[in-house]
């Protein structure tokens, strides 16, 4: 590698989900005997075989206490057996049993944590597996950040009370919080997000989302993420989508009016690694949902129109996020700026959010910069000659 470090040893999720122990997979991939790896876990990615196997791992047959699963007392709706999960066929835009997928992912994280500690008692992780589980669950992450004093949008209500469409509307009216973001607790990108508003006088409603549904009388409906933002006003359609989110686990928070450029809302993805803020990109959307894969425009912070004070506030809140996760080294953090007050709020924390293409900081791409930071803070020990990376590519 250009940083003078050995090439990472890659263990695929497919191997681990096939039942191969972590240490055995690492040895097969070339980890020398006697070396304690520094383990970095990457995102499972858009790989259907991995997605299906995680849903299967989340089935009732694999119940082992769910040590890393936040809110583990909740039941997953329409639970699939392991056999039924393994028979699923790929449907690219369909939302496939997200709560059972997340349960399986947390079980795999716990298994990796235990197997690593058994094989290498001094093992260290780039991200603590428990932190990954918390960051992935928007409800648990919001609680962790709020308790640490990080600025997050106000919570509409605890997820346990949001049992469906009527409960959401009642909470909004009771709190006079007439504009909220409803988020699938463990969704990624814009998957499972509804920007929802109601008129307190007339009851009229608008839901802006990429979600859609096909509803059936005698079997569960099919829900999907079309990757195309649309606005819905039909109450039955909205009821169906909100009910789906509440069934799997919803995070509901105040809709913060975002700063904008030329009338288009924007937010910022800030990479933080080893206590320093690095790469940043501003996302300018055509709707309240600004994720880049929805054809949002990307600009540099300098081109965003945000003031120096606003950019500094965003960076400081992102740094505060990582202080709330001291066992983890980096994250891509979504920060929005209230157009009325200038206050920065944390919208999302992505442990795998360093995939920022065509963005440089100090002349380095995100991965080279992260490795430079790793060496600067003394994380590379003299006897550390190997690293182990989890991913979906062999």
C-alpha cells in the first residue's frame, strides 16, 4: 500500500454467513499465524445473497438472546423461518423483511465480536461491533447522542407508543409537531423515509417519500423503495406506508427546515476519523430528502452558501458524535442546518459512510486520509503487521 502498510486481508460476509469461523476464514485469506489483526468491518452492501442470509440468520431458529440488538423485546412482523428466508428470490427495489434483516445483522456482529476475542484476545476493531449496531438503529443512536449532549432533532414520541397511523397523527397533534420525518429505524439511504406533514385545522396531509406498496387482502403487502421521490395525499396510501414503518420499527423526529441554496434544501455529509473532521460534501436536493442516489446535486462546502459559522457548527457537532462513540474510529455523519436559527443538527450516523467519491482532503481520498490519521494517532503498533477487513468481496 502507498502508506507503507501490508495489504488488508479480506474475509467476505458470504464466508462467515456460510458458517466458517472468523479465524479460519482469516487464515484461509492469508493472515499469518501469531498475528493479531486490526479488524475493520465494511457494509454488507447491495448483495442479495448476503441480504437473504442475514434475514435467515434473523429467523426464530437462531434466537441466541440478541445481545447487540437495540429494543430486542420487539417482535418482527411476518417472521420468516430460516427455510423460507433462504428461498427468497431477488426483487431489486423491494424492502425485504428489514427488521428481521437487522436482527440477523446484529447476530452476525455479535458472533464476529465473540469469535475475534476468542481467537485473538488482544484484538481491536476499527468500529466496535456494538457501536455499529447502535449507529445503524436510528432510535438507539438518537438516544445515545441526546444523552451525550449532541444536537439532534426533537423526538416525536418513543417508538413503543407509535403503533400505527392513528398513533403518529395523535402524537403530532398533541405535541403540535405538525411536520415530522418518519424513518425506518434501520433503513439506509432514503429507504423507508417519509417527510410527513398535517394541517392541524383541516387534517389534510402530505407524505413525501420514495416508498410504495402493493396491498393484498389475503397475504402481506409488498413494500418497495422506488428511488423516485413523490408526494402522496391519499390517506389510505399514507396509512399503509406509516403502518409498515411502525410495524418494523419507526424513528420519528421533528422536521427541521433545512438551509437551502437557490430554494433547494441541503445538508452535509461530514467524515470524521480518529478525532478529526476531514472530507465533506454538501447534498442539494429537489425535495426534503437529499440523498445523493436520488439525483441530488453535490457541491463542496465552499459552494454551498453556508456561512463559515454554519460550517464550523456542523463540523463541531460531527466531532461530538464520535466522542459519543469512543470505541469507534470513524463515521460519515449527516448534518443539517436549521435555516431559521443556524443551529446544526445530526440527522444520521453511518459507520460505513466514508465512500465519498471524487472528494479530497489534504490532497488525499477518504481511505488514504483515514490511514494517515490512523498512523498519526499512534494506532499502528510496532508488532502490528496485518489487518483484517470484513466485506462482501473476496
